[in-house]
C-alpha cells in the first residue's frame, strides 16, 4: 500500500497521484443503496491500493461493507435487479483502467480474465445443473478463442492443480457430487482458469472444516506465488490474516478505520476498534476470563450513521479527546508511520499509553 495522499500531505485518504503505481487502486469509493427506510451507506469513502504479488486482508464485523466493496470492484452490483438501486461513486483503477465510469461491457471483459472472485458459497458462483468441467470450459472460452477440446484439457489441468483427485473423471461431475471442500477447490479452479491478476476471496473458507480451510489457504498462497496475482482476502479469522496477509485494512461502518502492514496492525495497532478485534481473537493458550471482552454493542446503522466517529457509541475512550470532538468531527485517516494509517481523535501519546499499559498486556 502507498502512503502518499492526493495533496502529498500525510493526512486524509492516502492515494498515489499516479494510478499505475499500484495494480488495484480504490479512491474514495462510495456504494449507497437507496431503500424505503433511507439510503444505506454500505461503503462510504474507502481508499486503498494493492500491488501485484501482495495480499491485502479486509477485516471488520458483519455488515461493515467488506462484500459490497468486493462486488463493487468486480462490477457485480450493476447486474440484475439490484443494479438499478445502487449509487456508486469514486474511482477503481485496475491495471490502469478505471472501472466505476467504465461501461458494463468493459467491466465484463475484465471480469474473469483480469479479476476473479471466490465466494464463501461455491454454489453462488456455480450453476447446480451444469457439470463442473463445462462451467470451467465456459469460463475459459469467454476469454479464449479455443475449441471445447482444448478448453476441456485446460479445465482438467486446473482441477488437478487445485488438488482434485482423478480430475479427468471429476471434470464430468455435477457440483452436488462434490464435497464442500472439493466444490470450493473447483470454484477456485474456475476463478483461476484465466490466470487473473487480481483475485478477491470473500470468506473463502468459513464454511469448511479446519483442515480443509488450511489446505485451501495454502492453495491460494501457492497459486498467488505462481501467478504473481494481487489478492484481496476477506476473513473474520485474524489467525488467517496473521499468516497470509501483507497488509490489513480494518473496516467499520463502510469506512476504513485503520490499515497498515500486517506486523504493525498486530504489534502496534492504533485504533480502539482494532484493539477490540484483537481482543476477541480466540487464543488457545489463555483462559477466556483473562481475555479482553469482545467489542461491546451493536454495529452501527448504515442509514443513520453515528455522528463524528461512527465508533463513538461503543468506544471506551470516546471521552478522552478534548471537547466533544469524537461526537461531532469525523476522524480522517492520519499517517502513523510508513504505510500505517489510523482514523481516531486520540492523541498519539494516549494511544501508545492505552495500548502498552491497558490492552497489550491482556492479549
Ligand atoms: N443491495 C443492497 N441493498 C441494500 N443494502 C445492502 C445491499 N447489499 C448490501 N447491503 C447492506 O450493506 C451492508 C454491508 O454489507 P456487506 O455484505 O458488505 O457486509 P460484510 O462486511 O460483507 O458482512 P459479512 O461479514 O456478514 O459478510 C449491510 O448492512 C447490508 O445489509
Ligand atoms: S475517535 Fe474517539 S470514539 Fe472514535 S475510536 Fe477514537 S477515541 Fe474512540
Ligand atoms: Mg460479506
């Protein structure tokens, strides 16, 4: 990730002035859904960038906007009935092309070939009534002018590559004939059949048992090494983040509250919400009673987002910054150091003291 802001100052949304600096660059992305109850601001001013060969993990509790962000990058909000009800603004640069303003056809051409997505539920990406092999063949032929035979060979190769036994036989199986883990692998084979340069994995292992989870993550990591792709990995599992991510982006209420290199986020986190997430991470070596209490309270409404800092109703330190600033002024991302940014009104001294004296000893 980059530390430069549009103005060159170390305050505000950090984005490089040259979009080609990073393979993926998201600038001030807003994805709003007008509904009968009001406008749902699912993503509300998100910026980040990602280089090839790197993995960015997006974390945050349910409803913070992680999936909406990925679907926006993939251009999937524009499809179907839902597409009519989405308002998108900002910029999404992929390999030097801007996608928010691009036509649906242009985005479709990139989807599958330059960017692909793995979902939590493989059946959301696969058709239940078509053979796995035929679906991979189809995905390949959309972008390659080759015969069905050539594409089938490629499909078998991919099934083999993702560790599906007897690929020449399984290629003719239907999704329901595969176990959960095997279906997930088949979906990964389909996502990777065109060697996409950006892979977005949205909770790719949540539904799987621990051993299969580890195998799938190893697979994503190996394939990334092999193809040098940029990977966005969305997960609730901070253990996975620690293992696989280069950078971490913490989302709260549709915005980024902290981001930085993975070691910084685990060793020197700056935002009270990140402290809460780390505190709720399961640890096998500690009694539950010794642990911090997970973040109390409910995620914010995305229709009536709390004023000032959206986290203030749940933040134990909301009264520390002077005046009523946490309730009236929305904190912008400020550079901590290097690629590490945090959006909180606490003074650096307060943050360091609370982290080192109150939080870290309990983790
Ligand atoms: N089409 C839509 N219309 C209205 N609201 C929507 C729509 N799609 C998503 N939302 C809302 O946007 C918010 C963010 O949703 P999103 O799916 O991105 O959350 P998430 O961070 O992926 O959560 P989870 O961890 O549970 O997957 C949610 O409150 C959701 O209800
Ligand atoms: S700005 Fe205030 S309320 Fe928000 S996280 Fe920081 S201390 Fe807590
Ligand atoms: Mg989601």
